[in-house]
């Protein structure tokens, strides 16, 4: 009695892990300022050895809320992957709402539905593409890029 059990599942997934095979893992995150209504997307793509294949920050204006900031960051990650010619990608982010909407088959009817639809429409430009939620601790590089760019 009185013993505190640790959640081993959370700690197991709290570090970045390299992708399998020739998949490129792309992590995204966004910073957001309610005052300026601006955000910065931080995006980093790495291969199975953990080597950075591409990285960028991207500023956005007229962003209404943190959900839109995260959705824009995810869209920018997909566009970067297209431009780099990556064919097998895993997109990871710590924005659970965005990842859920992208993995959900039904049409999204939220304020970011147009962004979700645009991202889903680009899925066919890749041989394989999946979206995965990770805790912030496993998304530290993209998070730091988004914060530094702000």
C-alpha cells in the first residue's frame, strides 16, 4: 500500500527512435503566439541511422489558434517531404488532435478541416505514409526548432 507505480509505457516511448528500413521519419512541431497570431513550424527529417536528411523552420501569419499552428506545421512537413522526393515517410508530432484527425477516416468538420483535407489529399504522393503521435520528449528536436524560430 502507498506504493507509487511508474508508467513504464510512457518512459519507453519518450525518446526519439529511428525509423525502420528506408523510411524517413519527419518530426514536426509549432510555436504559437496569441498576441501576434503568428507561429513557427519546426520540421526535421531523419533516416534510420538518425542522420538529418532535411530540416527547416517556417513562419506563419494570421494563425487563429494552436491547432491551426500544428496543422500548418504538419502540412509543411508533408510539402518538404514531397519536395525532397521522399517516398516512404513516417510523420510524427506531439499534437494528438492533429494526428487523430489525420488517422480518422471520416471527414473532418472542425475549423482546421481544410488543412486536414489538404494533408490527406497529399498521401497519394507517397509510396507509404503514416502519422504517429509521440510525447513531447520524443519530439524535442522539432520542438526546439519551433521555439528558437519564434
